[in-house]
C-alpha cells in the first residue's frame, strides 16, 4: 500500500477482521480526504456491509454506541474506532436527523447520503478508493460540491451549510456555484440547529487560516439568531493572531461590535453557549482601554488576569502589545501587589487597618508601577505613613 495511504495497525486489523469474515469494509469520509491531501487524519471512521450484531460478534470489546443507526465502537489496542453499517436514510423532519435508517449492502448507496463529494470516498485495506461521486476530482481542483441535489442535502441537515463554509475555510477550497446558491436559499433552516453545534463550526472556522468566512456566514443569514446582518465585516486580520480560541473570539467580537452586528457581546456569547471562562475574558477585555506603553501595560496587568490581558492584546496590535507584556515579565519589574516590598501586616504596624490596607497597597503599587526603583520596604513605608 502506498505510504500516503498507510493506516494505523489497529485500523488495519479491524478492516482485515471484517474482510476475513466475508464482509466489505472501508475507512470513509474525512480521513480518506485528508490522506489524499497528504495530511494525517485525526481519526478514522469505518463503514462495512456487516450488520451491527455481526460486527460485535467479531471483536472481543465493543460498545453499541449508536446501534439503532448501525454504529458500533470497536476497542482494540488503545484505539476506539466507530464501525457503521452501510445505510440509507429516510426523510429529515427536523432538518437535522433522519427519521429512520435502513441498512444496505451497497457502499455506493451509503456514500450517496453524505454531504460533500470530498467526504464521500471510501478506501479499503489495499488502498483502493471507491469514489462514485468524483470527490477525488473535486479535491484535485479545490472545489466543495454537494453529493447530488444541494437543496436536498441542506434541507436534510441544515448544519451542512455551516460545515461547508467551515470546510472551505480549513481546506482553502472554493464552493461550487450551485452548492453556494443552495446555501443562500436554505439559510432559514439553520434555526433547527442547536446553538452548541453552531458554536463548534464557528470555532473551527475562526481557528482556520481563513476566518473571514464567518463574514460569509453572516451575509447568508446563517448566524441571524446571534448577530445582526451587515453588508460587510472585515475579519481577515484575525488570521494574524495565534490560533487560540479566546484571542480570536475577542477580536471577532470587537469587529462585530464595531460594525454594529453585535450590540451586547455577553448576550451574544451566552446565546452561542460559550464557556464561562471565554465569556468573562472577552467581555472584560472589551471593556478595557488598550495600553500604549510599559506603564499602562503594567497597570492593565495589575488589574486583570493573564488571559484577559492577552485578550486585550488581541484587540489591537497584538505583536506589539504582547511584546510589551513579555518585556515586563522578563524584566521582573513589579506590577502586582504580591510583588511589593511591603505587606498588609507591615501596614498594620503603622496603624493602617481594615479597608485602608487595600487602598494603601493599591496606591503604593501605582507608585511602583510608575517608578520601579521605589519598591523598597523603607521607601514604601514612608510613603504609606504620609497618608
């Protein structure tokens, strides 16, 4: 087998076991696409002509994770692989999930239910690829195209529209014209998709090399539940940031606020079901002024946790601001009360009690931030004594 198609030994064992039992078996979907692109797949999905109970009879350790839909998780030597029976699907009443499935022995019928041609390829143990919908051809020219009728595909599962735009961002592919127009026509069906699933696709697009695709999502109306539609929003420079979700969400929310697509960032992030840590860091960062020099950066660092500080850096010239932060950390110059040469106990000795202790420490820290050489116990006690 060609090296580009080398499979992990655990996956080879599962395929071989199924074949030796007289069944057809393939790795399928995104892993085949990635191997053809010369990328290492993150995981491997397997499809087979074997019925779920036949699969379970062949392996010592199995979990019936989605047995009603034909999926069994096979556990072998530290690998957990989903093995799914070839299947066809009925109508999608909720525009997300099939009302029912029926098993088939035909791999082409199974591939025909998938979203995009580049995800509708299967490969056997010897590296032979089944590609009835010319996904390999679309892959070679960088085109994302639906399998069959795009309107039907998107009405079956509205999430596919967001996935398509996300794939185009991650792969750097253009979207075939009929597929793109179908996205625009069927955008209202996105209301059937849970916010958590929207967030997953939004995050993957945001962390890609082409986060500006989120602007296309907005223009098509795919994010209307969360942001106001706007004609244009410039998001290209998000790619200049490290691929960190909090940093990129901070700049995204800043851009969306600036163009009027978002008026309440916290409400928008909560509607998207973002985690509390990200909501806090982003909303706090957006409420702060950008530091312009070492002193103002130290003042920021004295009042905010490190993740919020880096989110603030993401709102401006990230490299310059993050460089200021690192210079402060490397210099060991004080910016936090814990770094002062005096403590609350020292202030108690001067008769300073209660809330006055914190207020005095804050005043001393502000002085030391301006003039680091003042961070000596005698000097600070003298300043504190002249309250």
